[in-house]
């Protein structure tokens, strides 16, 4: 069977840089699926992406489909014909669907019976006749949130399409995709190399683009080259480049021929907080900041041009000219904002709505301040500092700097608080209140910061649930899932003695009569415990381990964490399997019993040595376990419970629980209930598989 290299390139206007990788990878994934579904054998597929093209190159693609035999089983013979041998409607419908008459059908005989069977040989089609449709289908499945039309065409795509190339080896595949006919013509760099190139065969790509078109079509090669050159340039400057992965991806998607250059700005701007300068450089201008060896921001920055200029100094001067007014704005805002203390911005929060039913940002600030003080008391943080941090927490939202550069919220609050002479714990808390911002992000580093961060997030959670607006599907406008996970991480990883139920109730109390959902607190707690499930699964804990702990409904996150780790360790013990089975057996016995059980075992009714031993060991063990339960040393407690394995096994081997004697039966059920209760102090072991 003949095999050739296949190439498809879609030449476009500049594609959205933040979506370029996902578009290219999706194109590749969907096209592979289409090839496999079409039974076209192939070798490796490689995708290419630049601002003005998406392309796929497939090696060793079969030029024709292999011939195939298809089989369609029909109704059983007993259902295909009635008692008189006349065909049923089911049989006739099946035959019609296969395009045959019933007398043309074969019979399939098996040990289980006999069925009608249609068997046909399908001759393989040529790849050239199939590929345009397969490419078109793959393109139609790209993740494009908003389609465009251009010119007088009805065709829609993410950007206007100018060229389409479909090549199988040396052969140009005729076809029309996205309103453009397939041709050998592709476009080079917009300003360098040859403007148009003619492909003789599919294997020339991407080398012809590189050598004659001044385009590095390979996305990963381009990205690696940019990163390497930035690192080398920063070393030459004696510093370290801030190479943010998202920014690197975006810049890679903006250029076809990257040229790394260095520029600088006036050192006076370094008096402005570095976060504001960095935000301007990275978010607005796509520049890479440079830090010196001690971590201080440098006045140098690195940028990536899309052209190899004969006079690069002109490009450098142009970028320096562009960045200066942005930095001057930041300097002006910074100096203006500091003309009055941060607390003076507090009244302006009354003009900003947090949520229509929940009041203004000033209302939220008052609640956060009170809740921060309460949390600080519970965790041993400085109460006055926590209250003060809560009061100032949203003031920087009213400053000129944050209004212009929204990403600097919290950061500017910290700097302005320091300028005002606020305590460092307060200033730091204003920044760290937003931590963690994403999965794996840093946590607040000080107790006051923890108190404020928890208060802010819990206030939002309780408020939004309290008005009956929990997240639905993928809609979560108040980022409640992120807030819930943030609270859990702060409490758990810092081992804070906070209870979600009590914490939520305290937040609810501060809302007064604004909340209408009477079940809001319970819903918040359940919602947060649900975040635990996803978190621990990501950490590698099994679902049944998590369910075993959830069954006991512990609402202290640090306590929940200790139980999870204890159960996971218990499962590694030799006694775990036997004790899990025993717990299941006990659970089933107790579930079927309708007897009312007393609180204590009647020792006088214990006649069998096995039940007497179990009762004695349970009494002794209960005294040993009580301080372990109280201090959350669950792993140690389960290890001691594991010592009951032989005693429990002997009990079930020798003792009949459900005897006719009512007193003896109830006494033995009470003994088992005592055993199960000890395990339930940690988790429902019977749920382990």
C-alpha cells in the first residue's frame, strides 16, 4: 500500500494569540480522530502554528483506505419470522436499512441461537477524495468562542482565511475549505523573506518557510528559541529575566521570526512599587522585566520583535517611547494616591455595590473587619491588627492606581499602608488577603493575614449562598469554588483550629436580616466539604477513603485532614482488610436490627469467652483512645484499633449474635455497637473497598 506525507495549511489573518496553541492542538487531535474513523492508516502527526497559519503534517499516510468487510447482525430468526414463516416488520425494516431483500441475508449460527446477518465488502476510497472532508470536519470542531465573517462570504472562522493548501506527497488535492480553493501557494513573513512560496511537495514544509519565507512555523521551536535568547540576554545584563509562562506563550503566538532586544526606562520610575511597573510591562506591552541578583527590579527590560531590522536601535527607541507614558501614569497615580492616608478612601466604598441584595463594599468591609477580629481570637492572632486590616482591606480599590491597573489590588494597599505607618502585619495582610489566587499558589504567611483572607472569602460564600445563588454548572461569577478551596487550604495547611460550621454561622450573624436562605450555612459547609473530595483525589487518596471520612461529617478542616491521612495509613496495615470486613459485617447486622440498644454492655450476660475478651479489650482500649481522639492523633488511634483484629475474628468465629434470647441478643448487639462507635470516632471503615 502506497504511503505519502500529507500537509494541510490554513493561511489566515492574525490569529488570537492566547488561543493559538489550543486551536492548533485541537485541530491536530480532531484530525487524528477523523483519520482513524475513516480507517486511513498513518504515521506521526505534527502541528504547526504561527500568527498567520495553522498547519498539520502527517507522515506515512495511506493513499487509499484498505478494503473492509462489514457485518450487521439483524433480528433473531425467532423474531424475524412468525409461526407461519412470514417475515415480521422488524426483519423487513432491518433488511431495508441494509439495502437488501430478506432472501439475500445470510444466517449467523451460534450456541445461543440463529440471527439474520448482512455481510458486505466495502472497497476503500482514495485518500484524496476523503481528506478535504476530514479536514473540514476537524476545523468545524475547533474551540472558537466567537466566529467571524469577512468580505461578502457567508463562511465563518476565527479569522479571515486567505490560503488553503492540501498536499499528499507531490499531488495537490483539489477542494474548497472555508470558502478558499486549495492551492500550492503559501505566504511567508509579512515583512521579510519571500512574500509567497510555492510548495512542490508536502515534505518541503516547514523548511521552505524557514529558509525562504523567514517564518519559524514550529511553535515549540520558536518558543524554546525565544526563552533561550531572553535568558542569555538577561545574563548579559547581569540580571534574571521574569519569564512568565503565560506571557511566553502569548509572545510566541505573536511572532513568526522572533528577535530578542533590550531596552530601558528612566531609573526614577523605580521609586514606584515594582508590581505596578511589572504589570504595565507584562500585561500592556508584553515585555519581560529584568531583576538584579538580589531580586530588585532593573530599569532594563527585554522584548521580542517580529522582524530582523537593519537598524534595531529604531525599534528599541520606539518601545522605550511607548513604555514611558505608561510608567509616567503609574508614577503620577502613586504620588497622587499617597497624598492622603488609605483610611480616607473608606467612605468612597459606600458608592460601590458588592451585590445588590448584600449591600456595598463598605458594608462588606465592616463585616470583614468584625469577622477578622473573631477569627484572630480563635487562632491566636493579634485581634486589633486583624480588625484594622479588615477595615482597610478594600480601600485601595478606590485609589487611582488600582482603578487604572486592577491587577495591583492588594499590592498597592500594602504599599500605601506602609507609607501611612500602619503596622507591618496589617500592611502585609492587605496584600495576602487574596491568597491563594489559584491552585498551588502561596498561602498567607502570617496569622493576621490568614484571619483576613478567611474572613473575606467566608463572607462572600455565606452571603451568596444566603441569597440562594450558589454556583450552577460552569457558572461561578463570584468564584465561590476558588474561595472555598482557598479557605480549606489556609485552615488545613496551617492547622488552624477553625470549624466550618461555627465560622459560617458567625459570618451569617454579621449579615443581620439580609440573608433569606435559612439553609445557607449548611449549604456552605456541604459545598466546602465537596471541595475536599476533589482536593484529596488530586493528592492521590482513593475515593472510598474520602467517603469513609465524609460519612462522619467532620467540619474542622485540619481535623478532616488528619482523619484522611490516618485512614490512608490504616489501609497499609496487615489488619486493615480483616477489620474492614468486620466493620461491614457489624454495620449490616446493626442496620437490620430493630432492637433499641442501651448505652452500656451488661457484663453479667457475657457467657462466651470470645465476647468476654472483646468486651474487656474494648473497655481498656476506650480509656486509651479517648485522649488520642481529643488531640486528633487518629493515626495512632487506628493503629491501636488494629490490634483488635484477632479478638474480633475470634468473636465472629465463635459467637452467634442474633440468638433468640432477647437479652443476650441485645447485649451482643450493644457490644458490636460499641466496637463500631470507636471506629466512627475517625471514619466509617465499613465503606472501604
